[in-house]
């Protein structure tokens, strides 16, 4: 695994790979149940923080 892969996290809302360092630098992170989640943009972060449970539902399919 290279450095780039280690830095990547999956945006739970849209399914995109997100660079953790870049997302953190832009404030595109949210805490939920002690875990930190990373987002590609403000829209996804907002969607997640409004209704986190929706994105943990196994039937939820990430999409843009
Ligand atoms: Zn996203």
C-alpha cells in the first residue's frame, strides 16, 4: 500500500475516494460514534451531518 492509498478515505455519502489530509485541511470531516468521516465537499458533509443514520443503512447506495 502506498502513501496515497493510506491517505484515502471513502466519502460515505457519494462513495468518492477522499484524501484525508486535504479534507481535514478544508474542514470536510465529521465525527460520528467516535469515528471520523471525510467528505469530498460541503454538500456531502452537510447531508451526512443532517442524517448520519441514513448512510449507515446497509441498503444505502453511495452516489453522486
Ligand atoms: Zn461526496
